């Protein structure tokens, strides 16, 4: 199938970007990722990110929404086969960090794959399934702090790692009501070190390093639901296009989870080699495979959306425009637990609003720009990190485009959409010592084709 060839091309395309990943990763530095399990990585579809990452009440035939598994029941089954959708996304994140004390400015950038998803209908009775792999959190920081005890003491904090999700989910729709579940496996690592160096030219002090390497794993569950309420319907007798206006309500959430954690803790002295690389000197203590449980909090969102769906001759149905709002909450301050540690975390919340519009769905006129999908949004809220005893405010504007390079039709049973999303925002405010101005560029490729066709002739 042509879809298989395009999937292979997409994998090659992703591998090309992975080849420059280490270059960009080396520039990454997010100081707030040292708390909890790191920065929560946006793993919503690229299409959704263009409209402020709305997911609770969002459904679109051109993109998979793995954040609300209730949408799987809307995966289309056509003729004798199922419309299989392959969706992959990548992101480049650039940040300008400003420190008030000491006064410093520096920039960081990194590239990371966003997700790999595949979805297909299980039957013509609105059963669907999606499987995928995506990152959940990201840890990467390098911080230097100077103080004074006996002599000037330099402390270097470094960390890397993150948490990932591998999952499979099913969803079912009955009329206007949908429900779905995701189940999967969380896994990842966290490598943190604290190096202390006394800066003195006349007296020699041993440098110290405390290094902790942790690995995480565990099962997780997610549930979602949507309710679609038809408000009105009108039909154009000339164009044969009918419009249905609906109110869509949605909610989804990840339940409170327990993760297994195994830690190796090393306390050592070290010196610097001729090339400036730390060289271990003496081991003070070493504890291997210290096991425990990390409690991940419940996270959920609820949203509402107004949708105008158009259909041509009651066959192909697409979203003409949609506008919605959503509230998400994470119980990090109340429920997060890490064995032997108390971290500065707080309950997080985020309010989002976004719109999507297509000028020409079924009209022959309009050209390339007329059939382009336009998206925009805004979100604001509070991060789950409570650094320096202050809330960390997050605000951003988003916009994006969906370019239909191949539009679905009954003649070729294929569609290809290149989705893009841009985010411009700020993390932190005047009350925080470190603030981040960020710009994110995300690109996604959504491919659909008919698979599992029953043969009529041998």
C-alpha cells in the first residue's frame, strides 16, 4: 500500500532529525526540571497544540486524540475495510532563561520526538483502538551556585532523564455518547548529581560528588468520555452540503498511580583530569538497588466545545469550525510522594481556549489556502513546581496550520495532513528568581488509508 511506503518515509524522516538530537540536547537546560519527575512534556497531538492543546472535548478525523480515549469510537470504517491512521510528531523547544540573582541570561534548545500513534476501527459499530509511544516528562538541567562556608564553595547540580508512556486503548460510541480507556506501561530514568568544589589556591580540599541513578516502571490507566448534543441542522439544496451544529462535552483523566523505583546512590570524592573531565578518586559510600514506590497524582481535565460539522451527500463528514474551552488540574501538592524526599510541589491548574476553522471543505474553489486548517488558542495557569516558595505562572499563545497534501476521497481512500503548531509564552513572573520565555515549533504528519479490506475474489 502507498500508506506503508509513506510510513517508511516518515520513519526515515524522524531518524534524520534524531541524528541531530544529541547536538540540540547538549544545549538543553531547564532548571525547573530538577523538581518532581521533571518538566511535564506536552504530548497532545500537533493538531490540538495549535488550539492551546484542547483534548477533553476535541475530536477530528484528521488527527488522533490519545488524551481522551473516548474519541477512538469515531475512527471511521468505510466499505469493506477500516480507515487506519498513522500519526507522528516532533518538536523543537527554544528557551531564553533570565536569572534575577545572580543576574544572568542564557538560552537553551532541544529537539524531541512527540509521539508515534496508530489507530484503527475494530468494527463498523463505532469501536476503535489506538496504540502509541510518547514522552511524559523531561529532565535536563545544569546549575551552578556559589556560596561561602570556610572558603568559596561552588555547587554544581546536574540532572537528565524522563518518563515515557507505552499504551494501548479502546473506545466505543453509542449515538452521541462515547467512552474509552487507555492502559499501558510507564518507564524511565533519572540521573542526578550534586558536585561540591572548594575554590582555594593555597589549601587543597577534596571535591565531593553525590550521584543518584534511578529507574522507574509501572502500569497506569486513563479513562475518558464525551457527550455530543446536536443543536441544529441546515442543508444547502444547491451544494448538497448539510451543516450540523453540536455542543460537545468531554472529560478525561489519569488515575493516581504507583511507580516502582530502584536507586543506586554513590557518594565519592573526585578530581579533574587533564582534559577537565571529573575522575573518581575514593568511594565514601555506595547503596545499590534501593527499592521504593513513587506515587503519581491524579490528573484530569474537563472541557466544552461548539462544533459545526459539514457533510456532503451524507457521506463524508468534516469539522468546518470549532471553538472550545478546557480546565485541567493535577493534584501534585496533595498526592505526589517520593520515598525519603519532600519536594516543593503544588497542585497545578491550566485554563485553555482555542478555535479551528477551514474556509472551504467540499467546494472545488478555494485553492490550497482555502482548504488549509487554521487554528489558534491561548492558555494560562499554574505549574506544579513551587520553587523558592512561590507559584510558577505559565501563559502562552498558540497558532497552527493543517496542510492537506492529499485529501480523502472515495477514489483513493487516502489522506495526508501536515499539522504545524507554534507556542509563544512565558514560565514564571517577577516573583520568581528564574523565568523562561519559550518558543515551541511542532510538526506532525497524519496519514490515513484503508486497510483490512475483505477480498471478494480470489
